[in-house]
């Protein structure tokens, strides 16, 4: 009977240790229970949250200095959530527009470089 009681208590404590901590609702102390978040980072999260709740992980990564995609993945694995969701690298990364420049004749720079490498056409 004592073994069952001890096993049950250990299970309850283990579940609490891995309970999700939402960046939009947690206090600074609650945030520090997530592996990888110390007093400095929890303060940054709470400060950034003053301007509004985080919409998603990309919003958190953008607004909180010190959290990049790799760190966000680790924090999510440690139990941090944003708006109830774990980190998804594909969804959290903001799309970057492709940079292409136009040459004098209107071709994109990538096409112009290919043409330069190929050399002039034989006549």
C-alpha cells in the first residue's frame, strides 16, 4: 500500500514537472521552471508581452531578443508553449522574400549570371 502511494505521488510530481507553461499566461517565476529560461529571459518575455499577447512562435521569436529558432525548439521541448501550441519550425519561421535584382536589360541577376558563365552564343 505504501509503495502504491509513493508511486502515485512520484507520478503526480513528474507530470507537474513537465506541465506546459504558456508564454502568454505564465509569471516570470513560472517561466523560469522551463529548462533554458532564467531570470533574464523570463524578464524579456514578460516585458515583450506587455505590448500584447504573442500570436504564435514566430511572433515570440521576433519580439524577444535571445530566442531564435533553435532556442525556441529547445524551450518548446522543455515545456514552453505559445498560445497553447508547441514549436513547429516550419510554421514559426517567417517567410523571407527572395532577393533578385534586375539588370539593365530587365533580366533577373540570376539569369544574367548564368548567361555570363555560358559565354556568347556561337554564330
